[in-house]
C-alpha cells in the first residue's frame, strides 16, 4: 500500500517552509498554528511511503465486511511540527535529522473513524495551552485499540495476525520531548 508519490519532495518543501518561518515561531498562537499546520500538510500530502502494515481489530472487521476505514498517522504531525520548531537547532539545522523525523511521521495505521477521533482527543491545544493526555507510543494501548499486523508482501488483510502488544515504535527523542506536555 505504498504511495507512488515522491515523499522527499514534500519533505524538502516542508523543511524549506519551516526554515523560512523560523523567525515567526513563538510570535503568537496564530503563527504557531500556521507553522505547525505546514508540517502537518507536508506529511499528509506526501502519501504513505512508510506504511506500517498495522490495522486495528475494529478496522480489520470493517475491511473484511467492506466497510469504511481511515488511516491514522501514528505520530501526530502537527504535534511533531511543534517539536521541530521548539528544537530548530536540531531539526532545521540538519536536513538528514529532519528527513528522518518527517519519514517517521508518514507512518500510518488503519483504524475506524471513531478510533481516529478518539486518538485525536489525546492531544489538546486550547486556551489552557498545549497538552498530551498520553505519550505517542502508548496511545493505542491507552484506548484499548487492539492492533493486527499484515505480513510483509501480503495485500489482503485476511492474513493479518494480532501483535503481542499495542505499544508502537517511536523515536526516543520524541518520547523525551513529549514529557514536558504530558498531563498525568
């Protein structure tokens, strides 16, 4: 289920856009939102070059019964855009690091629309500020979303098998960054 798009074009475009607006980071909530949306759109528009092969149990049942599903970006791209801007010296000063993080952000898991909505509620950004109710690597487990893995090279979901745990792989520096926003 890989995309035919050249994701590196979207990555480089996003890198250049964020660098061009680096001086506006922190100016206002409106500027911050506009800049993080740019990261989100770059990831979203790049397609699915890093398909996980993971699907939720509910989405698997939907697929097998020809019902609608949606793809969830495991990393919340808009949240990661915040990380990039808060750590500009790391990510905007080194395209290789930026590209690696961007690629991780393109990773998707097939879920139901209801599950996608529930996952989005774990990140809050309102008048009370930016908060995370759960770290990225634990969010599927937190919501009790059982994950299945489709074997490499298989196109049909009927061969998907349950995974041992619902903890997803996340870059360690992302988990560390998230700690300052966790509400526990």
